[in-house]
C-alpha cells in the first residue's frame, strides 16, 4: 500500500479568490450584464478581504473586458458588468491561442468545425452578401501576399458574421487571427504566388456562390475543402524547415 504524500496546500492570491466569487455570482445568475458591483470598500468588507486585493481583482476583470470601472459619483460611476463583452472575449481567446502554441493541426480542425457552421448558417439567410462581394472585388486586384492576407482574414470573418451567431463569430475571429502569421508564412513559402492567389480567389468565389444559392451543405463542404487545402500547404512548407533543424 502506497504511503500518502502530504504537503502544504498551494497558496492562492486573495484577488484570485475574489475573482472566483464574482464568477460564481455571474454563473448563478445573481449578477448579470449591466449590474453594478458594490463600492470597493463595501465589497472588501463583505468578502473579508483588503481593498488592495479587491482593487487588483477588479483590475484583472476590467482587463478581461468583464467589468467597466469609472471613478466619480455620477450615474456612470462605479464598477458595472459589461453588457456585451464580445470583442473582449475574442481578444482574450486570440491571445491565449497565440501564446499556447497549439499545433497547427489542432487549429485547423477547430477552424473546420467552426467555419463549416458559419458557412452553413450564412447560406440559411443569404439576403445581404454585399460585404462578401466587396471583399471578392478587392481581392481581384494585383495584390502581394501582405496585402491579400488581411482581406482573406476579413472574408472569413464576414462569413462568420453573416451566419448570425455572435459566439461562433467571435470564435472564428480568435482562431483565424491567431493563425494570421502562420497563414502569411504559407503564402510566402509558395514560389508561384499568382497561381496560389487565383486558386484562393476561385475557392472564395465558390463559397460565396453556394451561400448565395442557399445551399448550406455545399457552402460548408467548400469552406472545409478551402481550409484543408491551404493548411496542407502550411504543412508542406514547414517540413523542409523541420528537416533542416533536425540535421
């Protein structure tokens, strides 16, 4: 029988415990968008914590886009739960995805799952495709890789927004933005850029045509094929560098 191994419990900073408590209130529904938190001094007394710890917790939550704090005595003063922190969520996800160094294969699969959903949803109500057609037109110009890449990103985000699901849209933005550098590297690794550019344009047009026709299955399939084809190029471009590094 193994001998139990005992050791001191990890010490958790007080401000993290305060964040956990606020998170519990949000999850339970006791706090919601637009609600105002108690004043700093009062919150510290309620939680049995120092004002410094409360201040640090609120600073972290504000940086994450969960609350908005403003000094003063007016109607807008105090700390309020942000009603629509979607952009903050996207920024936070993007930073975590970029910093965590997930394998490109994992991000590819995540892109496929999320962007298939976006394309199918966009085909479900293809009334206004103005933005997508504008981006297709811009991409028809004689663009280099650095000019084409942001338009390519904007194209995929526009499809996600057309789908009408805000959370899927923010997930798409986070995943796509975290891959922006890797995708640009893939474009740079292709010696025949004009041919690759035309292939990407054609695939984009095919996705928009399926969305315009209201064919959700075709839009999803074409979106997946487009993503996988380009990510195969990324893998091929990375292989020679990997083999050189191993020598």
